C-alpha cells in the first residue's frame, strides 16, 4: 500500500513539474515568491519586526 501511495504522488509531482517547465510559474506564484524573498532580504539586513527583539553583539 505504501508503495502505491508513494508511486501515485511521485507521478503527480512529475506531471506538475513537467507542466511548470512547459508553462512557467503563474503570475500569482511569482508575486508571492518576490514578496517572500523581499521579507527574507529585509530580515537578513535586520529590518524586520523581530530584529529589534534580538540581542545586539
């Protein structure tokens, strides 16, 4: 049973990746990824909501 489930989801993932390779990411996904990247860049520079709570060296 476990192998059947694993095979099903592996095949599903393969189809999804193939579709993404053919069509690219949807605009909404690209916007979400850009926002996520911006948030991580801000955090790395110490410009996020939690950075003021961290002790300074």
